[in-house]
C-alpha cells in the first residue's frame, strides 16, 4: 500500500520560536508545560525497558549521560 501524502499546509505544525529554561527544575518545567509541550533529555537505564506507568525514578540524581529525547506534555 502506498503512503497517502498530504501536501497541503492544513495539517502541518509550524514552529515560530523556542526558549530554554534558565535553571531547569520542576517548578520551571511545570510552568512551561502549562503553555506548550517541552522537549526533555533523559538518561535511560536498563530498568526503563520494563517501565509501564507512573513516575519513573531509577535514582535520585538526574544523570549526566543523556541518551534519549522525549516530549513532555501536560
């Protein structure tokens, strides 16, 4: 089956700008999420493969070997 490509502009998202959180923290992230989706970099460890729901927290630290990008919405 061939892909049905839509070349109209009706269903496309247009990015008009972006901003970076000066001091990334839960309060700043929560505030940004009230306005728009936010891209987040995370360090995923092996335990994430069996994650199903809820808040994922392997360890208390944020990690320094970021290896996945996700989109946070809310």
